[in-house]
């Protein structure tokens, strides 16, 4: 019955006669229930407080008199207007996924129900024993829709009528650990659904006390957050602790530290261990709490066998698991093992060996054979992955210039032109996109997952609309040809205010950097690994491909395949303590503060 329940802040506004301001009642931490009364009428019930002090407000939901306002459901806010009196129930600080399920149930069971005469909302002062929570919708009902059941259509978006993608048992175990309040690090090789799971976690937590961050701006944009450095507000963190605390106590920054109850950090492999220790110390001082990380629950995700922290030439790399505070901050370590990006078992096995720095003769033979692959089709060329971003810019500019025809330029609409550098750092597309007929492009946002129009999908520009905007028409490798319209990205600025960019979700794709490709799945990839300079870089590049058939490796040298010895030791110890399955949570449930494994 989870779909029919919400725990959130509720404000009930009831209009008064004579044009007076509506009576408003606010209940924090209220329980909102969707059920039926003794007459089988749908009822929205709000329970505030507990015990003898609890108060109950109930509203009969007559389909014709109910209106939903769901524009900000992704931010955990919605409103329900009920009855001819236009009373409003305002829901806020809801876990977004739970709110979406609740609203879907309300649409399917109430708005899609049989017509009935509008009724005046009833205000009840005590709970009726006949009240029963509404049962969740069946999958077949979601697929058929209300029309197939002989009912009038409801305003249910097509995406909501598709059954949701199910989490694996491993992913459910991670989500269960998060919901239990434990600080958790979960990891896994490329393609195991870490980003997908992270978005589910974000959707399960109340927005007002949850801060979503990542080590890079592009990674943060993918999960709708900000960079870890922007959240922390302490610059590089290399200053003395006292100075970092002063920076964190500035107006706007301090409020975030105090409000935060759940801190999400993605792509943890690129966060420096010394910076992590400084954050932990700052959290305790600013929040005036001695618990690890000042009592904040940490949800940390990433693969230490991928890209390491960016350090200067003379500096020693220190991973986060080597930080002094890591062991006392993390209660649970879990590893996802089910690969979902690649389905070819041979390719999965090859990538597993590369990830661990092993390059056998057989692995070398298989990769060198890919040099003969010709994965181009329908005018769509393989994207070249480069180790250096300068090579990317030069390649894309040169290839665009070599195309004949007129340049079509598209300028972004930014919410704050004065913060364009900050927006550039977080948005996956630039302020100006230049295209020509025949330009190789890549989607930078999920448009329609069911059709294959996903982040990283490859295509070629085959035309431009004749209308004023002249939007490009793109033929994609998945077989879809579509006019690409402007899309909007929204992310948080340093003061917590929302920034946005409206731009085409396209970027040139003759070449892309390995760093910018992290988290993507590419249909056809060409890689030159001769200039690899970091541990894990070759693995990240190779694992972007969906299959061996869609991969072409040039000038391969087995010496570029390497993994950091300290990271390999870290993963050996993680597995040795058998904290990689769902069963591990049961062994930890008795003592949250107990160290579940040691690194030495």
C-alpha cells in the first residue's frame, strides 16, 4: 500500500466567505492517505501529529471537482484542489518518486473512475473506522489505461502507463540500506546501473534536506545536482581548517550545511582523499555535532578503478578510501555485479580483466582485432574517444569546417548570463551549438528511452526545418529520424538558487574526451589509447562501447592497461568481507556504528 501513503509537509487552504483570506493550516511530517470511506467514495485524508494530539482532515474526492497541479512534482511539490469550495491541499518536501506514485494512483483510481455528482469536502475531526487505504494499481491496468476498462480517460501521461524498470536484487539492497539511514558506499564496474540506482535514491529522499553532488559538473548535471565543491563552499580545501570553516559559515553556505541530512556524492573516484577529510572536519565544526560528518547520512557512489583524482605532477594521489575519516563515516560497502550495458559475455569478461589491470594475450588479440571493425552505417561515423580535451576541440572544429554548406548556429538561453562560466561547467552542452548538413552529433539528454533516444545516442544531421528556428533533423543509429527541439537543464547554483540553460540537446560527436564520456553508452566508438596517462583511463574508454562489434581500437599497446595497486587491495578486502550481496545488510543491522571492514 506504499503508493497510497505519503509522509511530507501539508498546507490546507480553505476559502472563507466574503472574500476573506483563506484559512491556512500547516502540518509538518503529516501522513497523507488515499482511501475509501464506508460509501466506497475515494477520500484524501491528512493526519497531523500523533497520539491524542493527532488531528485528521478528510476530503471526499469527486472526479469532476478534483484538479491536480503537478508541474513541480520532480521537486517534491504538488497541489490537489477538491470540491466546489476549491479547498486546496498543498504537498511539499515529498520524496519525488513517492509523490509521482501517489499522484499516479490518484489519477488512475479517482480521476479515471465513474462520474459522480460533485460533493462538498467534508471536514472530519476523528478517523472513521470504515476508512480503507486504496490498493495499488495492477501492471495490466497501467498498460491498458482507463479507456480499456470502459472508463473515461484520465490525464495520465503515456510514460506513467508503462510499467517502471525494476531494480535488481542488488540495487534493492542498496536502496534498503539508504532508507534505513545507514551511510553507504556502493560501487560496481561500468554498466552495472550505478547512475540509474542513484536517481532512484534521489527520488526516494525528501528534497529539502537532501543535497545531490558529484565530483564534476557534467556528472552532477546527469543526476540533477551540483558539484561537491560548490556545495561545500570551501574552495580547494587546501587552506587550514579554521579558514575553511570561516568559508563554510558564510551566509548561504552555512544554511546548506545545517539543513543537510542526506549528502549524495557521485563519481567518488575523482574526489581527493585529503579534501574528503577536510569536509568531514568542517561538517562537525559548522554543525556543532561530534558524529562522523556532523551526523549527515552519506550516500557515496563510484568506481575507484575508473578515473582517479586530478592531481598536480608533484602531488601524490590519495583516494577517498584512504582518507582518515572514511572508515568511521561509511557503515556499509556494497558492490553491484550485474552488468546491464553490455550483453555479450565475451566483451563483459574482457572488460572485467581490463578493469583489474590484466591484459592477457587473448585480451590483447581481441582488442587488436577490433581495428578492422567498420561500425559506420547510414552516414553515422564512429566517435573517437580522446585522452586530451584539446584533441577533441581540434578534431570537431576541423571536421565541421570540412563539410560544405551553411553553418546553422543555435544560441543558448541562460537564466543568468553573468554566471555563464558556472553554467558551462555543469551543463553538457555549450552556449553556442554550430551545425551543418552531415554533422556527426550525439544526444546529450534522454528524450525517449523506449525509442533509443538516450544520452550518448549517435546520429547525423540530415536537414533543417524551413521555419524561423530552423531546427535540425537528425537520423539516429537506432533507426529514428526526428526534429530536435530545445531542451532545458536546471541545476543549483552556489547560493542554492536554481540556474538553467535552454539549448539543443546535441553536441558534435566526431570526438569526445574520455572524461566527458564517463557514464555514457556509445553505439560506435573509435579509440586511440597511445596517450593514456592515468590508471583506469583505458578501462573507462573501452567500457563506453555497447559491444565489441561497435568498438574500434587503434594502435593498442598492452602497457596502457593498468590499475592502481592500492585500489585493487581495497576491492580485495571489500569482497573478502562478503559485503557484496543483499545478505550482508542483515549482519550489520544490529550495530550501525560498528566498523564493517578495515583497510590497511
